[in-house]
C-alpha cells in the first residue's frame, strides 16, 4: 500500500489485479452498512422470541425468583465421601503408593534439597550469587539492586522464610518451564495439537489462582507437594503459549533457506526455530516466574510455608506490621526476578558476550560461600535485624485514631469504605440478588450474544446456570457485585490515566515506573496496604482488586490510543478538529478493540483479587474457599472453587469478542462495500 505522494514507483513484473468496481461504479445505489443499533436488533430479535417462549414455561415449572431448589445438586455427600476415601486409602491404594506418592516424595525431596543447598551457601553465598547473576545478565545497577534486596530480606528478619519461598520457587519454576516448553513445542510443531491446546490454555489463564488449590489438596493433602503442583499448573500456561507462538512465528524466509540446504526437522528446530523464538521463550520464562511467585505466596493457605505463610498468618490476626515485614521481601524478590529475566530477554547485559565471566562469577560465589562456612557465618546475624512490625503497628494505630474517621470535610478512610459499601456494594448486591434467576440468565445471554456468537452465549449461560446447580447462587451474585463495582472504578480511573498518558509523554514517563512496580507485585501483597487504610470488609477487597487491575488497563488503553491510524489523525487535524474531537471521533473509535481487551483483562484481574479478598472480610465465594481449606471442609471449598471457575468463564465470555464474530463483521463490511 503506497502513500499518495505523487512519487513514481518501478513497474512490477506481474500486472496488478484490477480493483473490483464499487456499487457506485456499477451504477447501483451506494452501499449502506448496517448501523450498530440495527445489527444489535437483528441479533437480539431471534433471542427475544426464543426467550418469550421459554420464560413462561420456566415460570410455570419453577415459580419464584430464587434459583429453584429442584435444579440444585447437593455435592457435599459425594465430595465428603471422596475425601474420606482418599484419606482412608492414601497409604494403601496402588494409585497413591506407585503414582501420586512418588510424585509427592519427589517434590518434597527436590524442595528440601534446594532449601538445604541455600542454607549451606549461607546468606553471604546466596547474596553474592544473586548479585553476580544480575551483573552478568543486566549490569552493575541491577547487581546492586539484587544485593540490597537480599540483604533487606535478612535485615527484616525474614531470611529463613525467604529461603523457603525461594526453594519452592526454584522447583516450581523448573517444572513449569519444562512442562510448558514441552507443550509449547508440541503445539508449535502441530496445528492439530495447537488447536486442541488453545482453548485449554485460554480457560486456565482465566481461572483465579485460588481455583488451582482445591483439586491438588483433594489428591495430595495439605503441604508442600500440593503447593508446588498447584503452582506448576498455574504457571505453566504462559510458557506453553509463548513457546508455541514463538515457534509458529518463525521467519518463513529463514525456514525456507534452512530447508533448501537439506536440514532435517531436528536441525531446523535446533538451528533456526528455537534461536528465532529466543525472545518469546525468555518472555515466557519471565511470565512463568512472576506467576509462580504469585501462586507460591497464595499457596501458603495450603501449607506452602515461607513468606506467604507469614503474610497469611499476619493478615488473619490483622497484624499489619508483621504482614508488611513479610510482604516487603516478596516485593523485592519479584522486582529482582522480573528485572533479571527481562534483561536476559533483551540480551543487553555483559552476559551477552561470551567469555570467562560466568566461570568467574561461579568461582566467586563458591569462595564467598566457603568463607562464610569457615567463619561460621551461615545464618543471618540476629544483631543485624530490624523489627519494623512495632513502628508500623503504631502508625496503623495512629491512622485508626486520626484518619479512619472524623477528618473534617473529606472524612476518613473508614468513612469512605463505609460509604462505598452502603451506596455502591449493598445496592448492587441487593439488586442482583433480587433479580429473578431467569432474568440473570437472560441478561448474561444477551450480553454474550451482542459481543460474541451463539456458542459464546451458550457457554456463558451454561457457566452461570452451573453456579445455581451447585447451590451457591446468592454468594456468587455477592462476588459478582464486588467484581462489577471494582471493574467500574478500575475502568474510570484506568481509561482516564490511559488517555492522559497517550496524550502526554510526560505523564506516561511519570506513570511508567509506578506501573512497572505494580505489575510485579504478587496478589497477596495488595491486601496489606488496604487493610492498613480501610480495615477489613468488602470495600478493602474491592480496593485491592482495583489497584491490582489498574496497570494492565492503563497500559492497554495507552497503547491502543497511541496506535491509532496516523493518516486518520492527520486528516482530523487538517480539518481543524480540536484535541477533544480527535479523541472522541477518531482515537476512541479506532482503539475500540484495545479498550475491549482492557475491559476483559480488568475483569479477569479483578476477579482474581476479589476472591483473595475473602481473607480480609470480602465474604462470598472467597470466604467459602478459605474456610474450606482452613477447616478441611473440602466439600465447601471445592463447590466454591467450581463456582469461581464458572463465574470467571462467564465473565470472560461476556467481555471478550470472539475471532469468528470479528471475522464475520469484517466479511459483512467488505461485502457491503
């Protein structure tokens, strides 16, 4: 496509195919594209007729507004029986003795081996290793950051829990990378397997992290094996997806050149496809590490230990100081791991040059570890620790006395939380729970049908109906009300910040480091500041979800607005359009796919943290999951977890347009033209 600048171009070897005549050139009337309102009416009219027939029949058969008890299945007895069978046969059944038992033992031995190795290296050896690896990969600045971060973990008195979390991370990330790379390799080389794996990976990435804890607890019980395996299942999909994508996007010209030289399939893979997919593979490693760290912290609910367990215990007793002392090392680990793997992907560090650098770094690490052992300095010195829990708790007490309520004019943070709960959350929950069950299903179907296809609508309705069948209709609507409120706040703030960043490079530069830090923090950490500011309840859970989802919404919005067609923007400016007119009439319409993606990602991320908000008084499904895991009531936990899966699937289908619907609209537009 050449720009109309008047410049001449060289004649092509083959004639250019003639452009098909438009409707005006054929002498017919100009094509009129159907308006969005007409398309929506054409989509919903058959659905309305269908609903008008089924709703009266449903009301005759199941009167009332609540979910019919006749359509509810009580799973407590079979799940309780399954749990009892597993407990009774864990030490005798061949399935556990010769399969699950070996997996569990292997995980325990691997985590214990890594943990003992870290303890044997001592605090000096581990800190030196972190600094030298960061130096070889990214340079001196990140090396200093790594050294300071690991030293801070010791100063905060969290060295041993940090090593426990790091040992679990090493094992989980290794297994996730191997599993994800194998699945991605198979999907990248086979179209059939890629089509089969894509919906599975899509569904796994939609599910909240808590949903992964329940099945592994049922099989492996409470402890490290369940935590590691739940982390592997949660963190492997990004590696699989990005590996497959990198292999499938390999340069065709390079692949044809390698094939013409007579290379075998294995040679093409090793010498061409994998090197070309290097950036995708390292990005997959980065995403796997970050998701594994997030899940390793959440897995403290099922006995993972380490830093996550300290945060969980502190939040359970509303000890904000202790939670912050354990949360800061998690943040530091996340920042160091994220920056190191991101720098490895860019290949700009000293490690990009081959030489003796890695050997020197390994030798220096060994020497530092040996020196620590000879001087009996393996453990972090107790005199080098600082107790921040007491001053933090004193600050929280001061906030409780002065900022929670009674602040003139603006009110306190507790007042804000109470008003948000009274004016937004309570009416929204009451309105959803007052709706007839069939009206909720019809509303879900209509929204899914407008943005997707009949298959999408069927999936969303079946997922919502499954929640009623499980017998958790009202708690699910409570969770849904929190998700909707958090998404609304997230979109208002995120779209405003994204528009400001897209229109001002200075604003974008100011927001970038903040968004970078927020995107590296595990989900658990967001609960600490909101508990300090707002106490416990549904409003703090919503606040944590908003802060967690904002970075993705802001980045996607900014990118979508900045990628608006330059020709369209220049045309609008040449016609004298103001900045507001350019935004409303050009940028926002062109960025509609990006805005829809921001909505979808905001919904998925909000749901993940709203569920975790059950730890700080969020109630609803999150509380049921936490209660089931804490009390060993697997029936309650598993039912709530299944409802979370269904709710996440429904929200994803309602907010994400399908490729087939987009292709159909494009074809209809071309046909009309």
